[in-house]
C-alpha cells in the first residue's frame, strides 16, 4: 500500500520493514557461509605449479567408409585460383577449464607435510587431477642436465613427533585459566558488505583434585535469523597442557577431527586421509587456551616464535605464531595491556590470524582478527566476561 504526500507516493512502513529485514538477512548470511575459508590455513599452497590444460587437436580427418568401388568417373579439371597466404595463428584464449581447476585447487585438501616428505622427488600436482581433468605431462630434462636439488625446509622430514620450531607451545595443567566465558562483538566484511554479529569463547575444566582433568572449549558465532556456528574441543589436561581428543565444527551438520594418542594420528570425518600427530598438537579452539596458559605463566620477548601442529576438521598443519608487539588497546571502553601474536599466511591465499592476549584475563584473547588477501575479515572484540562453574563428571 502506498500513501501520498504533496503529490508523491511512498511505500508503507510494512514494506520498508520487510525490505530492511531482507537486507539484514543477506548481510548476516555471508558470516556463516564463509567462516570455514577464513579459518583454513593451507599447508602447501605455495608449492602448486601452474595449472595446465590439455589441448586436443585433430591431426587427421578420418574418411567415412565407402561402398563397393565402381568405375571411376573422370572429373572435369577446373583451374583453381591461387590461395592467399595463410595468416599466422592467433594465440588461444585461456581455457575455462583452467579457472575451474583453480577453484578446485583452492577447495580440495592438499597433500600433508608427511606425504610430501615421503616422496620429495615427485612434483606436487594440482588438485584438478582429483576431479578427472587431465593435465599436460611436464617435460623433464635428462638426469645429466638437472642441477643438484637445493635442500628446502618444506621437503626435509622433521624428527618423529616433533614439529620444526623455535620453541614448542607447552603449558602446565596448573597454568590453565579458570572456567570462564568471554563474549565478543563481531564485525566482518564479506564481498564488500559489512555485517555485525555476536561471538563467545567458553572454557570449562574439571576441579584440580579430579583423577583426570577433562576440559571443554567452545567458540561460537551467532547471527540474528541465521543461527549459530560452533567449533568445539574436548580433551584432557596433561603435563604439557591441553591434549585434545575430539574437535568438531557444527553448522548444517557436523564434521570432526579425532586425536589418537596411542597410534599418534589425527583422523577426519571429512573423507580426507589421516595425518601423523606431532607432540603438543592442538586444534583451532584449544590453541587459544594453550596460548593463554603459556602467556600467563611464561615470559616472552618480542620476536619470539612458537610452532604447533593445529588441526581443523579437514587437515592438521604447523602454525607458526610470532609475538609481534606489546600493545595497549581500547576494549569496550577499557585500556588493556596485551601481547599481539600473529600467525602469518603460509601462502599468498592463506588467512592471517591475529590475537591480542591479556594477562589480566588469564592470557585469554580479548580480540581476535582473521583476515584474507581478498579483503574479507572477521574482527571479534571482547564485550564482557562471565565466571563459569567447574566442569563436572
């Protein structure tokens, strides 16, 4: 229904309200549709070669089968005019298959570090092979012409169960923070649209006198009219800190990673191969608590680097965390002294994870920012805390 004022027609309040809700739903829908790609840190994105597409050209034209030969009929000779000189062939446009292969390379899981180390002489193929797209064979010079291979850290096999590191990310069971919930206000940008949502990091642990101190950690992002996406970590405390047993991602179904300490492997429900579990391995939720425990109980200098194998629900690669600066930041109207730690991208398409850890809050992050090279990001800033009871059996 329209109402008129001074000869002009305007939409009713009902239509304006419906349009506002529709725009809000579209903005917030970007949050939960792209969060996984924001978290993912690729293990071998820098090692992929150029995508190649096979071009099949017909070298001969097969003649159709002929009937029983009969007497030849002479054809009148016709003088043929001279043919114009052929123009040089035009360069071919890039095949659409190449762009599809690029998308497949970004979406499919890449070979793990252990697989690459097991066969360093083999080239890493693009993920388009898994989709049935043939790649042009790469010509290799004779062995005598090949220069001796230069040693690289990416292909050298690390000692068993030990990640390459400046310092391991270790913490004691007595250093973990008390059970707490941190509430965040989330600001994000996706495809040029800015949106807002709510987030929380919840941590609960069993009492110190328990026979086995089990823990639960949960990172939750909630959007109006969309629902919640939850990453969860469940495990136990050990002399080296958190030891995850299961990590899950719940959004339109659930996917999980399972930590098997007896067989030293991490397996996934996302139909991807298992990987070897390294000492001190974490998942992307328990990592925040392990970092908090280390920062609250240890002294680090600016420039310190810690390495830890970190699992998502489809891979487990080494994250390198660097203490970049001591920063005082304004959080919810309060000035807080923090340590800024950054996990830099391993490749040009990987995400950068930044966390500002506050000793006044048990070393927990009062701000978390995840940025992509495309300009998309999510920025979570603390808006308050809640004390939680011990986790009970």
